[in-house]
C-alpha cells in the first residue's frame, strides 16, 4: 500500500475511533444538566450510561466476528452508520426514553476498535502494523479523556445537545473516508454466525454488567442485583461449554486459552478498572471544596483540564509502544506500562495534598495506558490467525469494559463508604481508593510477566496458523 493510501486509512479509522471513545465519556460529567433539562431523576438518568455500556458489551464480539466472516470494511460501514444515527437521535432527543434509545445505538459501535485493528492488520505492510495499532489503541484512551475534559466547556457555553452535534461531524468524515478511502479486506473466515452462542453471551453480559452498574443504586444484597449476578455467572459457564462443542463458535475458546491471549485479557481487565478509577477519583478530589483541607475547589471544567496530561501521554506512548513491540515484542511495553500505572496510583495513595502530585499521577497513568493498550492489541494479533482478529480483539475490548464497570462500582463504593457528617468523602476514602487501584494494577504486572517469552509465543502462533508473523524481535533471541 502506498504511503498516502496508508495515511488515509489510518486517518479515517482514527476519526471513527475517536468519535466513539469521546461519546463514551462525554456524557457522564453532563448527566446532572441533562437530568434537569429532561426532568429525570438520578436513577432514571443513569440509564443513559447503562444502555450504552450494555449495547457495546453485547454487540462488540458479535460484530467483530461478523467482520471476520463477511468483511471488516463492510461491517465497519454499517457500524458507523448506526453510530451516526444514534448520535443524531441523541442530539435531537426531546425526552429521556429517546435519549436512552439513542445511547444504545451509539453503544452498538463498540466494535470499531477490533474492526479497525483487523483492517490495519490485513491492509498495511506488516512492519507498520505495530505502530499503527498503537496509535489506534491510544486514540481510544485519548478520546475517553477528551470527553471528560470537553464536557464542561461544551455544556457551559452551548448546551448538552452539542455533546452529540460535535462528534457527529467526526463520524460523518470517518464514514465518508471509510466508504471511499479504505479497501475491503480479502481475509475472511467463511461460516455462519453462532446465534445460540450470541444469545447466551448476551444474557451473561447483560446480567453481570447490569448488576455491577446498578448494584450500588439498588443495593448489593437486593434481590435484583443478586439474581442478575447469578444468572450472568451461570450463563457465562454455559456459554463456554456451548462454544467448546459448536463447530463454528462465536468465540473460539481454544484460542482464548492460549497463554498469550488469556494473560493479555487479564491485563485488559485490570487496566479497565484502573483507567476508570483515575477518571473518578482525581476529578472528584479536585472538585471538593478547599475548605475541607484536602479538596482543591476546582470547577467541573477546571478539573477536566487536569486529565489533559493523561491524554497527551497516551498519544505519545501508544505509538512508542508499537516501536518497542516491533523491536522487543509486546511483553516489555506491557510490563513497563503496568509498572507505570502502579506508580501512578501509589504516589497519590501516599500523598496528594499538592496539585503536582495529581499531575504526576496523570502523566504516569497516560504513559502506562498508552504502552499497555497498544501492546495488548499487538500481543493478540501476534497470537491468533488473521481470520480471528476481530473476534479476539473484540473479547479484549469486552474484558476492558467489564473491568471499567467493576472499577467504577468498587471505587464509587469506597468513596461513598467513608464520608463526613455532611456527606463529603473523607481524605482517607481517596487514599483507600488509590491504594485499591494500585493493588489491582499489580495484578497487571504479574500477568504481563506471565506472557509467554517470544520463542513460546512464536511456536504457539505457528501451531494455530498465524501466517503474518512479524520479523523476530530481539527478545526471541534471548529465550532460545
């Protein structure tokens, strides 16, 4: 592929990913304003986030698998059309039910990242894949951070409807670009969609994620919460058993059992937790009144700006992760990124009485997420055949989503469990929250070390039929 054509493909895929990632986080800071405008209660308005989460979780693996089967560009176009329709409907939404339906349509575009990675793997020269995958992965983290940063100024100076009008422009450009500037991949995995597996997985994910996202609101001992957790867990076990017996499974469990895949997914789960811990703890601490003695008295817009260092570091370290991966393999950036995030939370857990403590934490978090998100995708595409790219990276995306949901629920519960008589979280609550995130990030360090050495990954990849292996990294020669 010529340089100019490569650039166009990367640009259009990046815009689509950026729009989706921004929409993921842009709404959360504006929920009180939207609720007031639509006359909705706090409980009802939370469905704006929940509908998005559930749709993304359920449809990402299904659409990723369809992309492997019928063509990644074709499914990408359909996904972008759905995302544009949902965003337009949200911008025009006159009531809460319409807005919730619109958010569900937006969540259906969760397959953008796995489809984009599949297109890059199929269309770009192999030596460029690692860096470009790093950039695309970083953009998803950047978009989530930019959404939180931009929400306050948009609502303050325009209206909440512009939270959707502005991303719609990006979606329109991305849709036109993919339609006219991205070729269809010849790499296919012919077959039929595992409808039974898709149905069981949907029941499992809806049960688990709905219970996690609503548990604090309903009560963790509430019948609804407990029932959903039990149903979700049982359905997950049934799904695995069914997939092991189906001729053409939705998710190939034998590929998921490869050490190079499951260790990467554990890292994804823990990083989903840590990333949302950052987005919850630091803005909340910054917005608390300075009179508390530990808050900083910042507005929503000002607090959002403190996440800019995090997003900038993602932009720098995502492509850098790809360069490290090309030379040394994905294990090194996975390890370095995990260590950076442990340090990012350990620092404010020890001391957070100065703004620069939080800024350094943000720099480390962004560097860690940039390194790890890129390395996870590259580790997976080096382990599974090209015909299973969408499927395997889609599972990693779900795992990160589940981790984010658990992280949000756990950190929110920690902060809410230790408050002053006025209902304000205590300083100790934040310390506990930071330590909890640091402890979870330690699991990522352990999982990154458990990733097979290059020789073992290489042998596993050849065994399962990976034909587009990159040149041997330096790590390969260290583990013969």
